[in-house]
């Protein structure tokens, strides 16, 4: 018979008539059994207990859905459709469980098939084990095969004592960085390495190993048919090809002979040690001229080429030339060849002059020669004073000596001044001047120009554009006068002008432009394209204007992307006409000008300082100078110039504020009341040269004006005065503002062209004009110097000296 107890079933005494069976519930069978002393105890019933109580035979099959036993489970075999939990499980037969199995130890003489989780805290021993879910056990012992369908985690060491291990996985990961092979190879009797199997029609093997039988050499093999074991078969006929960059020496098994053939012959035996050098022999008639990669020189060796081969004719011509003229060409009458300090021949000429000493020469104690004396041959010069030969000295010497020095750098004014083609009195031509960086384009503002009928308006103003004509050294007007698109009476358009580096972008100011307030002023920017000028961006004026602010004095950077505007009549916290400067950046997205940061104010503001009377930007817009024409230092209205650098003040890698560079620049000359130093000021491209005007310099009773040129000295971080350019038309005593020399200035990018406007009454009653200067940075003439009293007016001088021809 068969007794089946399901998981939730109950078997009562009345139905089964088992007097010792107390309760069957949820897979537990509790009843009275006898211990070894014969005493009855209440516990989970074993299979034999159940058989005894139920009077079942041993061959009757008792199946439990699940069993939970506090004691041991001992049976010949067991089949469970539920879970098994027991302190120990000892089965002489097989264990088949579809649920979970857990206990301290499990000893199974037969096979074990577990479909659930195996959890054994001590050891599992079975003839074979098949587990399809998770398992845990301290030790696992099988006398046959073990199959694990889930994951196997070994927290201790894994020791495998079989003959081979097969790992059939897609990815094998090993934590150790070094693999140890050849364990137990204490006497170096086996080969060490690795190999792989491939089949190209038959099984073959390739790999790398250390050959213990050949002095431990590593060998790369391919194509052997015998699978390697502890030793690898002879691979001398199956060497693999290695493609790699090899550092160090290569030694051949056998020395090799390298031979040259063809037009070159020679050979050398090489075993890999040292260098291989072959003495080659070139076969006769094997080289042709076309193979040399050079050309026949037919220019008498005038060229300096590494690939030209001269002909005999060229060599002869060159030799004759060198012997006869020492390499000097175009020798003229009276030319001489002299050896300079380098040992080379130079072509020179002797110059002789005869003159009488003038009164200026006498007061200066020197005379000027028209050309520069060759510095290496100064001691060969000769000076006769009234027939008496004087001695050359390298310094001031004695009263009978002379010495030679260079003249100072200077400014040479072009003969023809620039005037308007339609000049009229009180046009104020020259109210603004602006040069391009190359000095070839000039913009001149005439702020009171009225134009021609019927479009003329009183004092509307205009801007003229000129191109430099190098042939006649004059300015040629380009097109018509530029006017404001919203021109109005008394706007004074053109009161200041500025050009970018190539002269294609022009900025200008309208001093008396009206909008919210009378005479608040405005700035315009124009761009030249297709032969005409058109406005670039909006008309600019400042925030919160007041009457007569005069937002006017503009400068455009060389790249045309930064604009500064001085507003010298701005009323600040310190009073009327303190002055200020606005700076703008071009926004390519909105095609307009964006104000940069806050309004720029002086560090020492004061009423009527006129800060912003002129502004000038460097080529990249990173340096800004501001003229403060009425700044008061030691004297009233002395004037000064402020210099600013656009600086990264918060060290985030981006410049964010204007920082003043040092103290204000005051005139290096004498200071005087109402000099208005800084009335106009301009920078060259890299901000190393600055031109500054003293518009109302008082000299001889009239307001003559002058311009000073400064160089930036990076060693001393200061501006050094290079030269002063005086008004070429000195004022008549008592005549004020005769020419207004220095009203506006502009300098080109290199600092060698300077334009200065005159807006005074001296020319056609304030019609205005512009002077152009060539600035020399080096001397082009020399001076013959004498001690005081050596030369006198009307003395006869005969001077000879050497110059380069």
C-alpha cells in the first residue's frame, strides 16, 4: 500500500486508525516514537516510524511533499516534491528533490538530483550530484560526476587534481597580472609556453615557448602537426614570422652575406654584431649628369645654389670678375674698395666739402654734413679750419680736435599741406584726422562744412577720404564728402575721425548732435564696400545725457571691433566738464555695438579737466589712452594723458576691466599755463609710440601749438620723449591761435607717418588744413663737433670723409 501526505493535508486518528499519530499539518508529521531506552518521545517521525505506526512494509513507498526534521533523516532512498530540511541526511539510495534541500551534512550513497537550492553547512557527499539552482556547502565530494546548473562561488582555494581543465566560456577574466606555469619544473626538463589550434585543412598548432633543450631560447612556431605536451617537437622547419619593431641587437644563426649588384658592386658578411659597412665600387660610365639632380650653371655663378654645377665659362667669368673688382658690381669713377672690420671688401667713396661757418654753426659748435659718414672709417676723415688741419678724436678731445656724432631722429614735413577741394572759411577742415595702419588712407573731418545747395545745412559737417599718391607725395581725394544719414543743422559731424588698420572702417563724432538733450553728441561708424560707405550699426550716444555733453571723440581699433568715445564735457560727481569715456564691442550676431562694462572715469576726477578730449585704441583694442586737456598738475590747464590696459582682474583667464598704467603722463618739456597737453593724443598699432599735442602752447605771445612724440620704454615702464615737432608757421607776437597747430594728430601703425591738423585763423579764416610728416627713427646725417670757441662765423672749412658708395 502507499501512504501519501500532501503539504496541507491532515490525517486524523479516526480515519487512519493510528493510535500513536497525533497530528499531520503542513508537511510535518508529529507522533510518539521510542528512543533507545524504550521511552516514548514526541518528535518528527522518520520513515520507519511511519511504517511502524501505519504497519507498512519496507517496500511500501512513503512520499512527503516536504519534511522538516530536527533530527537525522536516514533512509535507503528519498523522493521529495517539496523541500527537505534535516540535521543530517543519510541515504543509502538516491535523493530526488524538486524543492530545496538543507542540512548540516548530506551523505548519499547513490545519485543526487536537486531541482531547488542546496544548502549544506558542512559537507555534501554523493556518487554524483546534479544541481540546477544555487548551492552552498563547506565541502563537496562525489565519487562520480557533478553537474551544477547555476553559479558556483568558491570563497576559498580551488584545487583540481585531474589531467585537464576545460573552460567553455565566452570571456575568461583573471585578476592576477602574472601567470605561473610549469609548477614543479625544478630541474628544467619541460618546455614553457602557450599554443593554439587552427585548421587550414588539417589540425595544426602555433605558439611561443621556451625551449629547455636549446639553452632556454624562446621560439615562435607555426604549422606543426604534433600537439605540444611537456615538450614541443622540433620547430626548426616551422618558424613563424614576427612583425614588430625590434630594439637592440639581432644575431643571426648563421652569418649572412649582403651583396650589391648593378652599377654598384661590393659585399659584406654580417652576423648581427657591430655595423655592416660595404665598400662599393661604381661601375664605369654608370652615372649620367641627369641623374645628379642638379643643373648646369650658365649665369657666371651669380646664383647661390647648392644644386647648380658651373661650366668652365662660368668659372672663368666669375674668377675674372672677382680678381678685377673683388666682387663689387657697378663700380663708378672715384669708387674705392676698402676692407671693413669683417675682412670683406666694401665699395666706398670719398666726399669733400668746402663751406663757411655760419652764425648758427658758431653758436651750435658743430656743422652738419649732408650724408651719413661710414662709421668704420670716421678716423679717416680730415677737417681743415682756415687751412689748419685738425685732429680726429673719438671723444671731445682738445681745442684742436673734432669728433663726429649722429644727428637726432626727426620729422620731415612734406612740402604741400592738405586742404579741402572746396575749402571755405570756418569749415574747420582738420577737426578730426585718422590714418590707416599702413599710412596710405586718411580721413579728415570738417565739422562746420555746410555742403552744396540744395542739400546744404549750416554747420552740418562732413568727412573727406584720401589716398596717398606716392608719385607726387600728395593726398588724392576719394569720392564725395561723407555726411551723416540724419544730418541736421549745427550737428558738427566730423568733429573727430578714426580709421581701422586697412582704412575700410571709419568712426566719426557729431559734437552738437541733438536727441533727448541739446548738443548731447553722437558717434557713427561707417564701412567701405563696393566703392561706397554705409553706416555700420546704430548711431551711438550715452545713457542719461545732459545738455552739451559733447559725446564726440572717437577711436576705432585696428581690427575694427572695439570703439572708444570720449565725452569730455560730461558732468561727473566732482563737477562740470569732468569728462568720461565709453567703450563698445562689435556684436556680429546683432550687427550692432554693445557697451563694454561701466563708464570709464579718471582716478582723480576734477571739474573742467576735460577727461576724454581725445581717445586712442591700439590695434587689438587692449590699450587705451585718454587725453585730459585741462588736467591741472603744477599749473592751470597743464594737461595730461592717461594710459589704460584691458586687464584680467579676477584671474579667470578673461580680461574684464580697464586698469590705469602708472601715473598720468605729463609733458616731458616745460610746463606752462593753458598748454592743454593731451588736447589730441594717438597711439600706433602696438601702443609703443604716442603722439601728443600741446594745442595752445604759448610761445612768443601767440598760441603756436606743438606735438611731442614718445616711445614706450619697457625696461623702465615709462614713456621717453623722442622728439618735438614745432609749428612750422610761428605765431606773430600777440596774435592768438593763428594756425591752431596740433588741434588733431594721427600716427600710422609703424609710427613713421604723422599727420597734424591746423584749425586756426592763420589759413583762410579757420578753413583748416593738414600737415603730413615723415618720421625718422634713425639719423640720416652726421655732425662734425668742435669745442666751444674753435669755430667762428665766416671761418673756412674743408672737410673730407668716407661714405659707402
